[in-house]
C-alpha cells in the first residue's frame, strides 16, 4: 500500500468554492431544527411499534404479468 502526502499542496479557486459549498450543505443537514424533527419522527414510530400498529404500506404493485410482452401493443397493431 502506498502512502500519499498532500502537504504543501494548495486548492485551486474552484476546489475552494466546491469545498465551501460542501461545508454549507453539510451544515444545513446538521441543522438543529431538522434534527429535532427527525427525533420526533423516530419517537412517533417507536410509539406506534410499541402499540402494535402495522407499518404503513409504502410500495403497491400496480401491474403484474407473466410472459413475453408483445411490442405490437405499443405501436397499435
């Protein structure tokens, strides 16, 4: 395994902007108000689980078929 050292390297202007943007976005994800909402949601889900409520059904199958599709149906034949 090689060890690479970046000592003495400097970021270009675009790399600095990219790094700053990444820090701003990361800070917004670590927003305390958002964290409170996430915590409240987890508490609510835990209470529902303790009460024996079934989880909400998120995925619903709209269409199910077997066999090979006929492309003529797509073009109106």
